[in-house]
C-alpha cells in the first residue's frame, strides 16, 4: 500500500502524476490514528497509509462523501470534537530531529518544525487529520508508522 502512496508522490519513475490538490477530510473533527490497522478484504494496512492515499485520491476509495461517512467507523479516527486541538501525533512522541524532503521545495524539513507549524494552524497543512497521517508516514511520530 505504501508503494502506491509513493508512486502518487512522484517518487517512482512510472508516469503517475502527483494527485490533485483537493484533499478529502476523511476524519472530520478528529485526528487519524495512524498507527492503528485498517482491515479491508482480508488485508490489513496502517491507518496512516490508507488515510493519506484516500485523502489524496478519494475517488479510488469510494468518494469523499462515502469516506467521511464510513472511515470514522473503521477504528482509524480518534475522538470527534477535537477540532482546534490538533495533536499531529495523536498522543505518540514527536521525533523532533527526524527530517524528510519536502516534495514541493526539495528542502529538508525537520519533523519538529513541521509538526509545530501544522499544530499552530492545521489548515495550512490541509487539516489536522491529513497532516497527522502524512507526517506519521514520514516518520515524524513515534508510533510505528513508517514509509518503508
């Protein structure tokens, strides 16, 4: 599943383009529990991987309306009503000194800086749920979710 995410991000030379900028908030008013498991059709994937993929490509996952109705019941979304209190790592420790390459600028970004930036104003990062999932798969949260 992670390979599909990286292909969409342009990390693989296979002709797949970066997804459109419209992002579906699949856990409205709740954080994504990136280290939990999402079970579908006998397969189990980390919620963070599924959330990033489906937030970026909602039509591949049944459409945004369907995701917003069903994903919160999957065990992948935290407690609702936490809008305005963005906990990017959903209770896990922050890996402050881990860095990743920003796809837009090509610059190295320190996780501690990215998390502080997104928690301060989650909408700058396409919402708390999306930022939580994306920064988790980048290794910014000590929750067992990694991109490899």
